[in-house]
C-alpha cells in the first residue's frame, strides 16, 4: 500500500534556509541584534530546523502509524505489568 508522504517536503526547509538563501543573505549590513545579517540569518535557520523536522513528522502517515503502534505496545506492556503478567 502506497501512502502519500508529501509532508516530507518540509525536510527541504533547512537546506534551503542554509544554502539557498546564502547568496541573498551574504552581507554584513544591516546589523541585527548586534550581529552581521548573515550570522543572524544562520542563527534563525538553526532555530527553525527543528520546526521543519516536526512539521514533516506530524504529517507523515508512516511515522504516525509507527508512533501509534509503539504507544499501543507500551500501553499493553504497562497493563500486563500491573496485572502481574510480566
């Protein structure tokens, strides 16, 4: 069964933020928060990377199914432990 995994396109965000925008952001002026613009942009890109990864994971049906299966397995194991089965 083939599932659409279009949310994985979010994983292109970090490379684009770091490399694709580099020719545009490669300048010293303006100074933002006391940093040259390029250094500020790289700092923002580092902070945005986990957001891109989270968006890709939340929309990925394969990842969500694996997460639910793991959760169900943990719950089943916890219930077996409380009953003394395990």
